[in-house]
């Protein structure tokens, strides 16, 4: 099935709704067309093209609802999927948390995430980009392993209360790891864009190559508390654990870092340094997102943490109505305000510290304090008197991002980055943090 | 907290999930693809026709949150042309679409061959003709009415709430892979694979202090049918840490003790950091085995194919070639086994038509072998693949995945009670918790579910805020005793992730309770706000 335009989606979804005999009916459609290419040991090892479309029908009788999905789009199949969702709804137990569907909503019109030229990128363009990356690795006698994927996606929804929404985007994600032949140096780079033409796989590979070459002959220094400069890629994997927990229900239920004794929460409290401002905004041109949530609620700019104070928590419509709080959907991209300094300027202003270019295998140790563990990877460097002095061996850390954001020294200029853990895209600054806790050394390169 | 639940397919009715496609019909489809690829110049082709069924029942306290039945049906075609791999997949099952997909796979292989450095070398594999393999289950979980499953979970939740839980989520995951494999080696292999995982997550809160603790189920995901939930007395092991389960699982009983133990955790003493002798239960040790032995002995990691994502391995080829790399103590014997009954990785044949078997990976503490597939076998001097190839769906390309990797039980008679009795200063750890390991598998940190302090051979109380950090080689060399066969149990992972785009696989790890001396334990307690 091809990628549907807004009007094509409207016609198809209206046709599906026409089959409905339920009290309420909602139809969501998601389509994607794209491909990927993977390489290692300086050669391509897998690549593929993937095209999928899925239509989901939710039917409800009172508080009983059923969901059915299909990927066939002839009239008989469309009617069948509606009937199936209705059968399931009749068989389902009443869900006390079921909420009546939303009526028409005001969604900002946005085409920021769509690039027409990127929609036609195929196997040849992907192979060409990888060839640029391989040219760098071969010229420098390094070993490259990387992954490139791009797609065009769209989503649309319509329900029996008159709500209709549509969004489309193009996306590209690239990552590369360069290793020295002796296995003693390793460097990494990753980029995410909506516009494929912004990708410069050769330049990104140069960055990874420079890190690989400069991380050879790493020295061991004692674990302990250090001032660190975290590149945005490292910031992402730590802060996304905060972003994911800015949820009203888990806070109210007493089982999140946002909970306080006696059933209270930290909403409205000074949680971190007053220079911390975190928000989401689907209309940000550097990180455009969908202007509506999967249930049709509008996605607007939300200030989650302002001057270090938690200003908002997301909530399902059920939880919001039960508690009498705003029903803010979870964000689909997060932005942290920063300063104007480049990474190089942050390093220049550091007397003693450690530059962390990437973190890896992040896991929650204690959800009560958001304590996380993980390791540095692909280039860690000792800074002295404003200069990178030498590469150091990797560390394991045990640190809470909440404690970390209270130990904030300086923020650099934000840039778009991708989490190596979740693949989520964020706009984040490099951060300089004091007393970051490294607990042991790792021999890994 | 709940893991995210991957849903791979389209929703279908329960009745439809019980239908089984005739292998003869699948052979016709497979031959269309094999012929189409050959005509376009493929020198090797394999075809995987897969029907992947999942059923998930999800509840929370007194509510059924979701019942999901999904089906994914289609064909994946892999070829070698101009010395390169190519792959394409489709869910359009008419002959024309399948032939076009085979042709696309050949075209992609030819496109990739311009970036080729060395042609694919595929280990020879005999054809098996038309054969089949079925998981030896006793009760097909898909035949059990959904209501019976939902009622069980609601009873589990009720039992936990009555015993002090503030919140509980419980889930039943059930998987049936109906896989048909055909190749130009003249194999036509039909397989029926079943997996099940009942689990829960209990939370207890001290409202005055605001502290909360959780206790996850001590079940294991298994390559079994619904019979896994029918535990009899012989499947229960009574220990100082409560009742543990061997081969079968009593979910209701575990929910009751889990709620009580979550309460005990709220009152537990915080650990004093330092060196301890650890006594690790199989419900915990499986994850340490998975991360520190299973992954580093995967040959694709050793060779660098995972360098950009999961990482490489410290178990480099020179260490294996030396024949004397001291991975662990003499007590450490670790095998790879794709045949163990009830395990998640058990199949008759892997996803490139290789008959599965069992082999040593660590023998008397020494690294002796890896886990390889057909295009890697020649690198380690093998004439044949070890059968470790797997794809998580018809639409995913198969690649090297972990076999069941298990620590063999000790040869001398030793019970858990005797193991604990011999420890002066130690911690007995049950259940898996937080886990993290570096990209070459040297440095790791593990938490757990239940921690009991051992002093002079006796359990003296519960501890909290415990995590241990070690280096893989140092850790396995500190292994001083493994309980005997009577205590051998399987743990495992239902959703092990690897590759780009990431694929999941399910794998078991067996062990008996084992002791590790002088391991570094840290205190994970912190304060915010």
C-alpha cells in the first residue's frame, strides 16, 4: 500500500467508519516505507527494504471496547476488521478506565518533519552514503561498522465523534563505529535528521575516526567522583530516564522518583539546578514532532521543568479526570535549553575533568532515586588546564540524573542527538557536571 | 516495572490461531522462490515461511487491561549472488509476489556486491529432504480458553493484594512459531515451536516514609506449553529464601510469598559495601551467565559484526587458539545446547537448515569453542555450522543468535543448604534485577530480587541496596563450588535484543546454585530532594 496523502487517508478512514455499528468507533492508520543497510569489517553485510501499513479499529459499547488490526484494504477486509473489533468489544469485560472518545480537536498544521526529496531515497542513495563512510575507514586503515536507515511514515486517525488528524514525516538515522586494527581505539558518531540531504556520512565517519585514533593507549585512572563533560549523546541516555518518568499516575501512586511521603509528589518543587529548562515542542524546526497524540489529544509546547522546578506531569485522560488535573499527553521529543558554548569551549574552561563521548548499557538500579548504572564507551579522555591530555580507560558509573542535574556546572549549545538505548531523538546540550560518580574500571575498548 | 510488550503481528481470533498450514502447501511456495532466485543468478537460496502467533493476557490488580492475539504470516528469502548476501520479504503469498520478492533479494545481493571485500563462504550442509520437528509440549497454551488465563491472573493479583501488595501487574506471554524452511541444499523442514512466560511485578509502599520496594515473579520463560503452570510438590525447592521452582511454576503461591517478601524488603538492612562470598540461585545466575558467557562467545561479536551496537568480545580468537585461556576455575563447565527439553532455544533445526546439537564452550575453566553459523564456521576451522542461526520473524534476516548456554552442575553431591553452611561472610541472591555489562563483556554489575545475609554459615536476615560488580574472568575464576544435578534449573530471557534493526530471541540458561568468593558488593542506596 502506498503512502497516503491527507485527503486519501480521510476518504479511507471515513469509509471504514461507515461500517461501524458500535456506540463509538475510532480508526488509526500507520504506514511506513523505507530501508536500511548495515555494514561491518568494512563491508556491507545486510540490507533490506520494508514497507508496512496497519489499520487499527477500536469499537466500544458502553465501557466495553475491542481492538482489531488488518493490513488488507479491500472493502470486504475493511468491513471484516470493523465487525471483528465489535465482536471483541461485546466479549470484553467492562473497563472502568474506558474514556469516551474525543471530539474534534485543534491540531497545529505542520509539515516541518517532511522533506519531499527525502521521500524518494532508496537503496542506491543508502549504498552511496555507506560508500562515503567506507572510503574514510579504508583511507585511514580503520575498521568501520555502521547502520543507516531511512523512511517516510504517515499516521492518521478518525473517530465517530468527528475527530480527524493526519501527520507525515521523513526520517534518517545513521551511526558508525570506527575501530583501530589492533582493537585499542574506538570512536562513534550518530546523527538523526528529517531531511536526508543533511546527512554527511563521510564527515560523521571522520569524527568517529578521530575519536578512534585518539583513544588508543588509554591510561587507567582511579574510579571516584570527577567533573565530567558529557557530549549530547551521553546526556540523552541519562536524561531520557527522567523524561519517561514525568508521569502523574506513578507519582500519585507513590512509586516513582516524583513521589513523596504521605501520597504527595514533587510537582511544583525545585528538583534540580535553576538553570535546567526542559520542554517539548512539536513545532521546533530542529526537532519537529507529531502535533497530536495517538488518542487525538493535541501535542503542544509543554514546559516540563522550568528553572529547575517540575511544572507539569503527563497523565492519561482517565487519570486526569479522576484527579482533576490537566490531561497532558507524554511528549514525543524533548528539548533541554543550553548555553552558547561549544564542546571545545567547555573543555577549554575546565581545569581538571573527564570528557565522556558516549555512554552504554544504561539500566535502572533504584527507581526511587532514579539511580542508573552504565559505562563509558568509544572514547573517554582526561582534561587538564583546558586541554585533552590523554585517553583514559572506560569507567562504570552509578549516578542519578537528578543528583547530576543538581551538580550542574555549565551547559553548552544544544544539538540534535539520538539515544543509543531507545533510538529516540532529542535536542540536548553538552553538560559539565561536578562529582559524577564512577565506581569501577572496565578493560573494554 | 513492566517491560514494553513487543507486538509483531495483526490481531486474529483465538480459533484462527489453532489452524495449522499444511507443509505441502508451503513446499509449493518455497519452490517458487527457490526457482525464481536460481533463474536470476543466485548460487544459494533459502526460504523461510513463517507464521508467528502471540497471545498476551495483561492484568493489573482487579482489571484485565488487555488481551492480545496476533498473527504474522509471510516469507523471507535469502540468497547469495555475486558472492554477496541479499534478502527480501513479503506477506503477499501469491506465486507472482513470491517470485518478485526472490528476484528483489537477488538484485539487492548484486547491488551490495559492489561493496564486497570477500565473498560469502558457506559451510557445507547436507539436505534433510522433507522432515518435521515439534516441541514436546503437553498442553498447547493457545487451546486453553482466554477466560481461564485471565481468571488465573486475577486470582494471582488477588492473592498478592491480600498479602499486602499495594500494586501488582501480571502477564501471560504465549508464543507459537510455525516455521517452514527450504533451501537449495534440498531441505524442507517444518517446525512447531512453543514458548510461555507467566510473570508479575509487585510493589509495596511504606506511605509514611514514601519508600517503595518491588518483587518480581520467580518464574522462568520456558519452551513449554501450559503444563508449565501445573506445579506439583516435586517441582518445588524449599530454601531459606522461600519456595523456588524447578521445571514447573506455581504462580499463585509465588504471588503470595512475593507480596510478603516485598514487605520484608521494606524493612531490610542496607548492605555494608565490601567483599562477600556470593551464593547465587539459578533464578539469578542465568542472567550473569547470559551476559558474561553467552554473549562474549558469540562468534559474530568476536569477529566485529556487532561492533556498532551490541559490541565486540574480550574472548578474541587468539585466546581460543591458545587452547589454554583461563576463563574460569576448574568448577566452570559451560555448554551450548540447542536440544535441551523445555528450554527456550530448543529446536530440531536452526533457521539455515542445520540440525541442532550440544557442544562445550568452557571446559574445566578453559575456552574451547564459540557459537557459529554457516558463513562463520570456516573461521574457527569447523566443517559444519553449530546451528545458531535465528530470525525473529519471516520479515527479518536470520543471523547468529545465542544457543542455550548453561553452567553444568557440580560432580560432587552438594545441596543449597550445604553450600550456605560453608560460607562465613556472604550474600545469598535470588531472582534477577538490574543488569549492565560493557561492550566487550569484561565489567559487569548485577542486582537481584532477594538478598539474604550469610554469617558463619547461617542466614541472619534480609539485605537491600545490593549490587555486585566484577570482571568476567575474575568472577568465573572465583567460582568455588556448584551444587549437584538435583538443584539444576533453567532461567532465561524472552526478549534478548541484538542486531540492527534490532531483533529479539528467546534463550535459556541452566545452572545449579553456585558460590563465588570475594566479590565486590556496592551499596546502591541514594537520597534525592
